[in-house]
């Protein structure tokens, strides 16, 4: 896969992440470290750079939506499934929060009797 000697690949990636730039940039920028497909789309690069570089939340959201549309419309990747992470724990445990990335946040967790 790293040599890009394939016609198709089935991969698992851990999306969503807390910030969209962490989900998009490694996989979809031309020089991204996980750009295994060799994607080279300068328009997409510019969208992702613009989105990551602004603090204006509504503008950032629109720009990431445009980037997503470009990825889907060009069939760069086909997303098959996003499994829901179950939270299984003792009934004595309370206050566990799950972030959007599925990670447990235990700051408010308490183990009762």
C-alpha cells in the first residue's frame, strides 16, 4: 500500500476526530503523511488550508463541507461504514463522557457502591 501498488484498498481510519483538520489533512492533502492513494488535488489542498487557517466557525464549517463534497463528487474515497463505539461499563460507574472521537473522558467519572 505504501508503494501505491494496488487498484483498490480497504482501510480502517479513525474518523471522526476532535478537529476536522485532523481527519482531513493527513489523508487528503497532496503531501499528507497518510495520503496512500497519491491524491494530488491542488483545489482540495487550498480548501483544506483555508478551512484550517480560519477561526471563523461558520466559514470553517462551509469550507470543510465544500472539501467533503469535492472528495465525494470525485470519488477519491468511498466511505463504507462508521461503527458506533459501545460504552460498556459497570452500573456502579457514572459520569463517563464520550467525545465525538469516541474517546472516554473520565474527569467527571465516579465509581459508586
